[in-house]
């Protein structure tokens, strides 16, 4: 009932609310991998999900596809076009995967089958999900390869993944993901394994697919440069929660969460010369061992005693920009850790 | 600076070839001149397959050059064989990309670090004492000496690998993608650790990486490699702010910047060609936006157009020399 109402209201394509994911620990007790994640993706929008490894970025995507590790459970709401994925039957989730939502992984060599020709991998989807005949499927497969700019698509269909370079393989993986015209593409570190020149090509391809085909993309990356190039909105995750979310320019230029600020400060700065980099001290908490209060407080240069007490909620600063930290890291108090960066940037 | 001024690593017209049956020899490094002086950080950048790892391996004697020479501290670097290397060459050490593969999983890390001391004639007890000291120096606890590699994270393992290298008291370190396998925050701290070695101990560092922004941050000079040749080299700031060779330009403008501007990085069409069949003339000409017909004929020589700055481009050469 609710489903039809929100679908008609033309809500976001993807709407995740209070998503909690628990994975079984070594002794069987559930450990929280995601702890109340909210995320939306509108039609034709590119949303970036940032954070260090282990922050829950990939887990969010896997939960959406019903691909959690063995024994993992998800609670909350995950709506695609208003339909709640968590209340779907396994069969319905399988139809969702591929037809509505598709995923591209970091390493195309492990997501493509090494023993099957590219054509076989593409037409399999088309024949199974779209019920196309052999000829029609082949024609469509060649068209898909042309879309992702693989030279000589007809010939490419007969070749095997190892015969292509890393960048070309990732283009083929994207073509496989696009085979059933999904509305939403989940791209998990799609360019991390690639050279910058090849990465630029893939980023341009994703942007073109959004402009020309209205594709929505959730791009998961730890690279804030990639985020800045491609995403309209950015959410930063830490220890299974959203630390900060907002429009790309606001989050990257005026970060309001110390963690976002730390990630940006850890990047090499143009003009800084041969100075040391400023990593965030320490490492993210291990699964199930998140500290009390704000999970970031042991690593935070702005932390006060109260940070170990109550867990800060994600509160709006403006209509679109929200942060889960009551302290403003850009306020008029320079921490010792940030002085060098600012001096270098001038 | 405690290293002697002549402890430089010098590559002269270095060529390294790979041979496989039924295929022409692949010249992975095709005539490179490079110099790493004590206390200097030299960044070597380029796309995968450009030959930068091959160059690194030849520089420490893990591969035999087909022609040209590698010299360290005034003596030729002999390719590693069954015999131990000459003691003079122990000052030249290498840090590998994958700390999971470069440490022995079945030996305690303290023992692995102390090997260098035993090899150079010291006692195991001396070695153990040094291992504890070095673990502390690379930012780990001395207590860790009794543990095995699997007990550590990737960043910690790379610190252990660096401690092991330091046990040989090196004056030059070749680091091949030392941070590529690590998490973003661990990347910065390992890069800082290597930079400190150069700054504080006067160790020369050849830092091989495909990550231009890290190289930009820590290297004094940078060499840009394409398909086995160095197309441009010079002081890092100058090359970064004002790259001249069309390939360096393309490479640098492909790096996305986290400035929130939403600008897509520039694309460089085409792939790196198969090094077994390199294009004739200038190896970059099929992908080059400013190539002319003559580029397919003659291989351009590196031209020094400003002190310390070289570029190998025959189209630009006349203009470069005039501006320079």
C-alpha cells in the first residue's frame, strides 16, 4: 500500500533509511557493520560514498543487492522506486539485480569470467533477462560495447577478458552491468586499480551515461578527487554511519565534520612542495569494536570529553548539508595539525 | 647527512629486454639515463606497463641490463646470482610493493630484520638488538620483534619491510610502488617515513609510483616514463606546474583534484602499445595531440632546455630551446 503511494509521489530512485546490517562475529554474536545509514539517489544523479576501508561503503551496496556475507542480516528500509527491497522474496531481489540495479566492482579481472568470451558474458544476460533471440542479443551486445567505446565491437565479442587491457576490461564490466538497462549503477571503486589516464576515461564514460541515458550512479570510492570530478552529492561514512552528507562543493570546500576535514588534509596539496603529508592518526575501529559516543573521537583533533558520551546525530546545517558533529572544524580556532597545510596552501 | 657524496645511483643509457620463445625481445627499458644522489628523492612515474618496475629491478641488480650500465657508489652493480653481493653493494636496497609477499610468513619479524647484521658478520644477538631499535624507528613497538607477519596490517608490514631494509644501513633505497597496496591513511604515513629517511639520514630514494599526487608531494625531481623511455624530467614543482612534453601534460591533467569544482579530468585516448611492437620514431606519436609526420621516423633525443629540465620531443625541441 505504502509502496504504491511513494512510487506515485515520484520519490527518489533509491531511498535507504535507518539501514542496520549485522554480521556474525567469530563467536556467533552479531557485530554491527552498518548502524543507521540514510542515503538517497535521485534519477540521473551521481552520489558519492566516501570513507576509509572498513567504513561500510561496500556493505551498503551489498545489502541493497541482497548479497550480504553468509549469516548477515539487514534491517530498516531500502526502497528502489518506492518498493522495499528488504520485504521482497529472493526471486524478486534477483529480478531487481540486473534489471533495476547493477554493480561494477573494483577488479574487472575477478568480476568477468576468464573462460567465457566477452560476447557470451554479454548475451547471457540479454537472453535470460530480456528474452532476446541469439541474433538480436549479439547485435545488442555489440551496441553495448560501442556505448562504452570498445574499438571494433564485433571482433571484441569473440575475444576473452585477458586479451584486453585493465581499462578496456573495466569498460566491458560496465557494458555487462548495463546489459539489462538498469536505472541505478553501483560502482565500487571502479577506477582504483587503473592508471589516471584510464581512470579519466572511465569517469567521463560514467558521466556521459548519466547525461545521455539518465543513469543514476552510486559511486563508492576512497578517492576524494574522483568524488570531486563526478559526484553531485557526497556522503562520508565512518564506522558504519554517515558522518557528513551534502552537495559536492560544500562538503569538499567547507567540510563540517573533522573526519571529512582529516581525509582532505591527508591528500597531497597543490603548491605545498616537498612537505610531509598529514595522515589521520590511528586507524578505523575494527568491526564490532566502535568506541562509545562518536566513533571518530579517539582520532579526532577537535574531540572534547563529551564526544565519548552521547553519540552525535546527523543534523542538518543547511537544507542539503548535514553533519554528525557538533564542533565546527572551520571555526576560528586553528588546531596544531592544520597549521602546516594552510601555510603551505598560501 | 652521513652518507658519502659519491654514494649515488647512476643509470646510463640503460636497456633491459625480456625474451620469450616465439616473440620478439621486449625492450621494457629502452635507453634511460637517471641519477639518484644521496638525500635526494627522485620520483619515477608512468602508466602501468611503461617499464618503471623493470627499471627499478635493474637498478638494484635483480635484472641484468641488455646494454648500458648501472653504477652505485662508483662501482658497477652486478646482477644478483648465486653468490652473495659484494659488501659495497649492500648500501643499495629495495622496498617492494606487496609487504604480504616480501616478508617470510613463517619467521618472526625480529629474526628477519636481524639477518642483515648476521650477513655482514655481526652476531644474532647484535642483530636482535638492532631489530628492536629499528622497529621503534619505523614507528612500531620493539615488542613486535617476537611476532609473525600475519599479525600485522598492510601499513605495519610495509614498516617492517622498511626496518629490514634499514638493517643493512643503506645509502640508497629503490622503492617500487611502496604504498600502492595500502589504505589511504597508511599511504601517507609510509610516504612520510621514506621521506624522513632521505631528509634526516641522507638516503637517496628512487620512488617508483603510478600515483602522481604522492610523487608530486615528496619527490625533489621527477622523471616521466612512457613505454620504456623517459620523456621528461626535472624539478618536481616545475614539471608539475609547467609540463612541456605532451605525454606529461596528459598524465598530469588526468589527475582529478578534490576541490569540489566537479571538473572531469582530461582523457588520453588509446592504450599504451604492446612494448614488443613499439611504434616507430617517437614512441608516443600515435596518441600524441601535436604529432607531425616526422615523429614516426626519428626517435627524439632528450633536450636540456632549462637547467635540470629535459624533454624528448622533436616537435617542441626548437621552441623549448628558445624559451629555455
